[in-house]
C-alpha cells in the first residue's frame, strides 16, 4: 500500500492524494492523518498520468541505421533498400531490436505503443509473430498494438495482399496502408476498408508522405471512411502534402476530416529529416499543419516517434517528450497553450486512438513526471520521476 500526496492529474486538471491498495488505484478523499508517514510520498504537484502514447512506430526496422545506409536521404530510397534488406533479418535480430526499443520507450514513460509491422512476401509474418510475443510478455505493464503494414504495396502483387489478410487472422490489432505509393491509391484504400471491416479492426494509414501538393489521397480516405461507416476508427499518419497546399485547400480537407472523425498523426521527427529533399532553398518542413488541425478544426491529433535510427530516420530515442519538443520547433509552437496541445498529443490523444480511458482511477499502471506543467516538461524533456508497476511504486 502507498499514497502519493499532491499528485497533479494533468489530464483531469486536479491535484489529489492517490491511494494504491489491494491492487486498486483510487483518489483518496479522507484525511491522511490515519496513515503511516512512511507510506506517503509527497509529489509536490508533479504530473501523474497513465502514461505517454507513441501511436506510430516501426519497431521491425529500428536500430539498423548504421547497417543499411540511405545515400539520398529520401523516402523512396529508404523503401527500396529495405525491400532487399528485410528478408535477410534473422528472427533473433528482429526480436532483440524490438525489445530494446520497447524497453527504451518504457523507460521514457510510454505505456501505449502502436507499431507498424511490414507484411509482404519478403518478410512474411515473421516480424508480426515476434511483436505479438512481446505484446503478450509486456501486457501487465503497457499496451502494445500491431499494425499490419503493406510497406511494399499490394496492387499487382496479390501475394502481399494474402499475407495482409493472414496477419489479421493471426491477431494483428490494426490494418495499415500506404495508398500514395501504390498503383491506384483509391483502389488500395478501398480494399483496405473491405478487409478492415471483415476483421473488425481499425485502420491506421500512411497518408501522403510527399511534398507533391497534388497527392491528396487523404480525400479518398475521408470519403471512404464515410462510405464504410468507419467514423472514429481511422487514423491518417504523416499527411505531409497538406504542408505544400494553400490554406483554403487545407481548410476544406480538414473540415471534411473532422466530419469523418479522422485522427491525424503528424510525425515531425522523421518528416523534418525526409521532406523537402528536392528543395534547394527555403527547404519545406513537410509537417502537417498542427496548429490549424487542432485550433481551427478540433481534430484529434497524436504525435509519434515513427522511425528510430533506421534508413528512414537516423535519429530517435523513443522519447515522447523529445518528439513533442521537436514538434514545437518544427511547427513553431511556443505558447503555453501550444505545449498543452503537444502534451496531449503524446499522451491522452493517442489513448483515444487506441480506445483507452485516461482517467487515473482503476489504472493498471501510471507514471509520474518530474515536472509540474506540460510547458516545463517538454522544454526540459523532463525525466520520469517514478512509475507504478504491479501496483508497486518504483522511484527512478
Ligand atoms: Zn511510418
């Protein structure tokens, strides 16, 4: 049994005393007088939450950046070299690298993690089986979800599509996609919606990761979301081409996205590195317009790490507060409200995408950040002060 005194529940905007007893977390309304002083830890207003969310990762590719070199630094070359490298990865290698990044993420406070896993005739279901083994091994202390991701597309290669369906049969949590890089983007999306509906899984799709303003497959994603009655179950990741379009075009798309209850996941760490490679001056940032998405259109936005030290992005520490800080720089967000938005984007909003409750009572795990406000936590990339695991409090 322990009590956390003066715990600031940042998502519920109140400071409380938390009691953890008999495998239950509850807010304590009675006086602390009857408790032993040795059972009480005074948090002095530090932030408490169920954990950070990192809803867009690629654990199967992580930590190979020193072995698989992307000379041009473009997304196209990264996809191409991975297609030939992928089948050479051993199961042990995949397991070790995935586990290492999950442990990094856990150390940095992530408790809700969604990762894309490449599914195609090259790698088959090998990486998927490994992430499911890890998902089960970690389930008492964090939530891990797999996205069956057709990185190498499937139109014109039915084998790849068959593996995608196999992945869902094997228990992949979510279905992914990458329409702009397939032969017919709308057809690609249509087949994904049909498959997702058949297996009753959410869709989480790589959308328009390009600087080309004419590539707007997000419009197809929105219209098909309505056609298939999938409102609230679809996530559009990247959405870089929005950054190359005029405000009127973007506003109309975001208005439609809101009406389809789309979630949007900008990935500034990777896209600041990959986008604008063809520009020779005023290099574009390629970040979906975060401020407009949130302030003007009230769309649920989650920010993830994306690639961690691989041919797509040579950086990455699986650290949500760092992702938020990079986003603050890239999207020019420095007001106090901006930091609240970014903090939610690395915590509560990702939990919404994963259909999880953010209230602290009855939590199976939670974290305490060594900071009393989102602004200070992000600017200082604050360390984790402690966390609850197996209903015990562990000071870091
Ligand atoms: Zn991605």
